[in-house]
């Protein structure tokens, strides 16, 4: 602050920041008619810029002093304006993607309709399904991630001496993105592809591979991801891991559900205690499978063993080092394993050349066709009755007959559609179905092999390497791959037809 | 094309709706009698009507006569059990464009609808 007290009757004080100037008039000074001009001159000497407002205030000060000359009077006569600094551009993330706002979301167990999504806080007192909480911010393609706000410019100020007080200008927030993120002209930041959103300062990416560095457990919650998933450790009980593409799990899968839209790699194996489900739309590789339900759309490959598991393989199972003990195994295509069954003769069922789901569908379709045929017969009979009296129908009967005609048409169409679907299903299964089983080491007693219309029960263990195969319509045979000799399977196992023979009465009726 | 079905039997309306859906018509409104139909035509503005004759509150013939006072050209098909020649003539005089007698098959209804629409388009 600068202040002048000597020589002049005025005490002029300019603040250090130059934003205000105060004038004091000494006691005893007689302003007379020149007082205002003297004061303005003194202010000019101090560099204060004189304008109309300053002149008015100085005039007011002098007038005041003229009324009471014996007292020192002070007044603020000039004021500047401080600079208004600008604001830097910034990124406002949606709550679900903001690491500071995200709590991982939770699912409420008391009502399926009230599942909270990412970033929502559960209402007080609600039951929380901690399995359903997710630690990952997953965006769908086109989903808004946030808004990029433009910088706000600053406005310069000025001092009482007329000097410009420069303002800081807001700087733009330059995002570091790649093709996975789009920033629109209006500042909207949108995911260009589905995946996990990775935000590191100003760097934003949507990754199509979700890497989980530990296990899938309460730290991560369930995983439902639109790309690939790699889990460094295992999957704990009751958790669900779903991915639209491949899943690779390096540790143990416990009693959990794992569903891969493409391939599933279980490098650590699965021990599900009869409560876990594994599903791969394409191929599945596992170190071992214990007590699980496992379905693959195409190939299955297992290094060590499949124990008490229920397995359905859409194409072939080529696992020359694998032992299958207990459970049920459906293989549509070729099957190659080290051992089938165990020394303790644990019941083990292997179905070859069959597609479990297709068989179930086919059975259900047959049942439906039967029901439709039955219903159609009844409707047709009722219709025929009306038809015979067509000339004497009452209005109500005429309406009923219309309804019956419509039902006949509907049932006939349904019957036709279902029959053609069943034929197509059989044709598709037939194109991949093969009965070809190679056992490298041992086929143990207690194993049942279902192949085509035959059921073979192994009553004495057979040493490998052997191959069991069956041409359509023929009896199954066994080839000793060491001697290359082939015998009918019935010579080494109890083989019986799976199709019930007609009774004598039925045969006669036929 | 907007089609209004006027019939007191829900089953009959379902049958007609199913035939129309198979023919590719999806904008279909339903009314359970003549009065209900009159209350709906303002907002729905149908381009074809399938009308039953015998209905409670307002029968099909009264509805057709009332409707024709304001809508001269919208095609109407009478779907009914009335088979007497005099009744058919009465309906046609009231402004009905075509006639389907119950019992009818889905194919017959579909044929009548096509015929009526072709004639209406040519007029």
C-alpha cells in the first residue's frame, strides 16, 4: 500500500493490488474553491486515472470537509475491477463410470424388478445380493460415458491507475482416446464398442478384453462382459462369469456358472461339487472336470480326467490323455480317450453319435405331434358332425363351425411346421453324428456305451488300444488297434437292442 | 391399412384378426357392437370394416346405416349368419359392399376381403 502524508493536505492511499484508492483530507485544511482541483491533481500525480465517478467522489469528499474543517475526512474515491479467471475444460463422467461415484451397484434379492444398476446406491435397509455387485464399468456400444465440457474464457480486470489486470484463460481438456471412444461435437463422450471402460487421468479406452487379476469373488462380483474375459485365478462358489466371446480361467472353477459365447479355456480345471455349470458355444478345453454339468457346441478337450460329470459335446471329444469315470457323456462326433470307467467299476455311461439337446427336442416334438394329432382328430370329428347338418345350422352353430374350421387350419399348419422342423433336426444331427470311440489304455467293467440302437455293457475290462465303431444299420464292432483285428462288440460285451421288440400280439396286428 | 372388426364374439374377432394378419394387415381395431364401433371410428378412421349383423346395443345393419351417413365410400363387409335373400338385399341397400355367410373358412374370408379391396381401389 502506498501512502502520502507530507507536503500536501491530502493523504492518498492506493492498495497494493491497485484495486482501490482512498483519499484523506487533513484536519485544518481549508478547501475554498480550489480544493477539488488540488485533490484531483494530487491523484493524477499518483497515477490514478480520473473519470467522472472519481471526480464526483472527490467533490463529495471536499464538500464534506468544508462543513467540518477541523476533522480529517477519508473516502474511497476510485475502484478497479479484479480479473475474472477462466475455467479449464473438464470431463464429467456418468455416475456409472466415475471411479469416485461408483459403488459397484448391487442387486436386490427381494425383488427382481428392483435390480440396481451401476452407480446406484441401495436404499437403506434393502437386502443386497453381493454376488450381483460388479466392480467393472462395462459400456455397451453407443453408451454415453460422459460429457467433455469446453473451457470458459477469462475476463481481464483493471486497476485504479488504468492498468490492465490480465485474467487466466481456461485451457481445453484434451482427452487421450482411440477408436474405441468417440467424442462428439457437442462434447458427448460415447463408447464406440462394447467393453470395459478404462479411465486413467485423461486417457479413456474401451477394452474388449476384461482382465481380472485375482479370482472372481466378492471383490469383483458376477461378470457379464461383451468381449473376452481372462481370469488370472479362479471362480468362487455361486459366482457367474458370462462373456460374449472367449473366457480363459487360469485357476480353479468351483461351484460356479461359466458361459462363453465362443471358446472356454479352463486351465486350472473345474471342481463344481455337482452345482456348477460350464457352457461354451464353441470349443471347451479343461485340465479336468469334476462333478459338473458341461455343454459344448463343438469340441471338448480334457487333459486329465472327467469325473462324475454330465457332459454333452456338440462335435468331437479328442482327449487322448483323459479318463472318464462316472457320470454321463454324450458325444455327437468322434471320441478319443485314455480310459473309460475305473478299476472299481463305477457306472459310467457314454452315448455316441447322439446330440443330447437334439434328442430331447426331438422327443418333445414327437410328444407335441401326438397331442396335436389327437386334438386335430377331435376337432375334425366335431366339424364333420356340423357339416352333415350344414343346411339346418342355427346362428350359434354356424359360428361354432367357423371356429372349428379355423382350428383345423391352425392345427394342420402347426403339425406341418413341427414335422418339417423334426426332419430338419434329424438331418442336421445326422450330418455330424459319428459312432467312433478310441480308447488308448483301458475300457473298464461297469461302463455302458449307447451307440445307435445298441446298448453295450462292458462285463469284463478290455485293454487298449481299441476302437469301437458302428456303421449305420449294422452291429457295433471292436478293433484291437495293436493286432488290427476286428470282432463284433457282442463277443466281448453284452450288447442288446435299445429299441423294444414288438410283442407277439403287436407283431400279428402289424 | 386400418381395419375395424365389429363383432360381439371375441372368438370370431380373433379368427378374422388372424386371417387379416396372415394377409399382412396389422393395424386392426376391434369393437364389440355398433355403438362401440361408432365411438371408435372418429379416432381410428378405418379404411375397411368387417361387421356382424346380430349384436347387442346396436345391430350391424343400424350401424351400417348410421356410418354411411358420414362415410360414403369406405368398404364394408357384412359377416353374418343371415342367409335369406331379402336380408342380403336389405344389407346391400344399407351400404354393405360384400357379404360373408357363417360358417366360413379362413380362405373364403380372405378371398372376400381381397375382392372388396380390389373393387374399392378400382372405383
